C-alpha cells in the first residue's frame, strides 16, 4: 500500500480502517474493481422476478435496494448511476403491466428518493474513508518519528523487533526502543512509559531524542543514563506547567552498551525494568536484576542512578528485551506467560531460535497464544546480538 500505511493514530477506530481495506481487497479481481457486480445482479434479479410474478404480487419497488447496496461498496458516481438505472428499470418494468397492476407514482417517488439518499450516504462514506487513510499517513509519520526504522546490521548488531498494541482504539503507545551507534560503541535502549495515549508517546519521543544524542556523544554509559533521567524530569515539568494531568509520568527502561574495547561483554543499566534474557546455544539465562528505580522516580525518593554492570557474552548469544506486555500476559486461568522456560524449550528443540528474527517471532506468537490474543498492555519484543557474519534478514517484523 502506498505511503507505508500500517498504523493508526491514538483514539482513531482501528476497525474502520480494517473493514474498509478488507472491503476494497475483496472487491477486486486481478486489480480490477468488481464492486458493480452485486448491485447489477440484484437489479437484474428483481426485474426478472417482477416480470415472472403475478400482478397481485409485484416486487419491482424492491429495486430501491439496488442503490442502497451500491452505496456500501461503490463510489459516488457508481451509486448515482445505479440510482438512475433503478429508476429507469422501475419505469420500464411498471409500464409493461396493464394499468390495474401498475404500482404507479408512490413507488416511483420511493425509488427516486431512495437513489438520492443512497448517493448522499455514499458520499459521506467515501469522505470518511479518505479521512481515515489520511489519518493513517499521519499515524505512520508519528510512528516513524518515535520508532524509526533500523537498517539491517545497524551499529554492528543483528536485531529484530515487533510492537503489538493492546488497545484496539490506540495503535501508538508508550513502548519505545532504538539502537544508536557512535564513536564509543553501540548503545541500545528499550523502555515503557507509564500510561497510554499521546501523552505517553510524547514522553517516549523525548527520551528517544535524548538517547540518540547522548548515546552518540557521551563516552560513559552512566552519563547517558543521567541524561535520560534529567530529560524525563524536564518533560514532566513542562507538561505540569501546561496544566495537564499527565505530568507525573515515569518510564521503566533497559539501557545497554556494546563496548568496542570488549567484544565479549555488554554493559547494562536497568531503570526498574525486567532484566534481559541471554539466549544462546547453551540455553537461556537471565541477567542480574537491577536495583534502580524507573526514570523520573530517582529524584522523588532521593536515590542515586542505578549502577552500570558489565556482563560477559559468548559469541552468538542474543539479548532478548521485552516490555511487561509479555511478562504480564495471562491465560484463561490467570497464569503468567513463562517466558524464560518457553524460550529455553524452543532453543533446546531448535538452536536457530536464538537468532533475533526467529526469537522475536517465536515470543510474539507464543505470547498471543498464551493470552488468547487479549493483551493486557502494549507489548514490545526486541532482540539484539553482535552481528554474526554471513547472516541476514534482520529488522522489524510486521506487527
């Protein structure tokens, strides 16, 4: 589809977009529209049925349904044409009967008014669909600003990510992630802003903007962490000054760095976020849980920034980062999704599952299966590892 139209803005009905797109796809054969076929068949069937009935049971007035059907699936001019055809067919069919069996002027007015109203309704429908497509373009622009596309091998990392929205009325949420290469190594950020809606998107965009600059320029990961904490406080102060009631937002986050001077390690800072899983040929292990508070809460309780931990990584090991939409997914009995155990079984059965793209697809599918497709929160699955030569196919999965 042109313009990369994939997502929907907050508070814009998702079902309307989906229904409209599916309708257009179903009414095309070899890229040609066949939307005119159903109303045309109905027109012929009603006229034929009226011709073959007795005079006491005339159904020609049912032809008012033809422009009504056209209004739902055809364009404005197509609906208008069917309105005229219905009226002409009515006149010809009614005139073919003797005077005592003719339905006359009342049904003529009914068919004429029905055609006019159907054309007006079609115009309203088409205008609404155009507005929805326009909003899809705006949403995609917003989405690409917050979650920019990451090229394959960006920053020397194999990576894959998928984002799933829990709310069918909101396709842009507070989950965020990015990779920023720079002169001091490649930095990775994944986080989850408290709350939903455009306010959460604004906070996520503010943090990502700071990460992209600080992650490139700052030599120490601790300084990048400090910049993120300061940014969320500044953003919160700005929204509070505007008098908005979302000025107390905070964000959990996992900040990683792949140092250039040590190819067998990763530096980790956790702001109240679940520690990443390390997935490799020898199984799954969880990094030590961090003792840091979420971004935006450090100053409130007088605590310091969380420390930077350096963790060894074996060649080919993948770091799996998720937001709480995965870890808090529940089945029908209320049991949480056992992420680590499920991934460990999958890797034991097929070691290729540790590849970022396969791993992300696996976690996405298993999470949706566990909760029956009813996500309690926005969900992001993100996997990165140092690039393995000879492998391709990394990037963003279809959400």
